[in-house]
C-alpha cells in the first residue's frame, strides 16, 4: 500500500513539476524566498492594528514568530530527520526527470515541507485573528500560502505529499498558537 501511494505521489510530482516555462523559473524561485513577502507581512500587521490596535498587532507578530519557530523545529526534527525521505531533487531515480531552477536542490530530506508548514501556520494564525474584522480575507490569505507551497513542487524540491502534510501540520500549529494566545495573551473583540 505504501509503495502504491509513493508511486502516485511521484507521478503526480512529475506531472506538476512538468508544468514549467523559462519565463516563470525566476519568479517561482524568488517567490519561495520568505523575505520577498515582507511587505505583505507588514500589511497584515497593519490590518490587525486597524481592526484592533497596535498592541494586538505586536502580539500577533510574536504569535507569528512562535508559529515559525515551532513549524521549523517540528517539521525538521520530528519529520525530516525521522522519515529521512529524499527530496525529488536528490532522488537518484528521478534525477534526470526533475525540473530544477538555478541548480537549487534544497536540503537532503523533504518530508514534510517546512515552507508549507510555516506559511500555512502563519496564514492560519492570521486568518483566525482577522476572520471577524475581515471575513472575506480567507481566499486571499490561503491562496498566498498555496502559491508559495506550489513553488516548492515547481522548483523540484518537494513531492505533493510533502506539501499536503506540511499544510496540515502548519494549519494545526497556527490554529494551536492562536488558541493559546486567545486564552492566555488576549481576547480579541472587534474594535468599535
């Protein structure tokens, strides 16, 4: 059963990774860099400050930092180092079939995607904070994380299951940190 799932995952990866174009390589490579998204993070903090106040916004920043710290450690130490599943870009059976950009291959192991874990953790946390004052923000917020996650397949460094499992892990971390903050750090009534 596991072998069949791995085969499906591999075939789906090759199909998705096969959708590439020379003009798209550099934008996809840049999009995977978290620093590129700094203006968007600042926008989210501004939106939180506008909906509540700057104190809540700064506490939300601490929440995001906690989400990323947990996401990084858990995705690496409890998944990548335990499962030790080679990335597609490091899998010798796929080496000639994978579309690689700028010779970027990522680390040795890829299960689960730390990018998916972190970005879905961040957006889940931010969605929970922003859902009352900005109820229509969900599609935009989650589309952002999905795009970042897809870049990891495009660049050849993650299988779809790495992304799906990283997404679930990140959403759980973001949801948990939000509830931890809502219980012990703040109560978020909408600003009147």
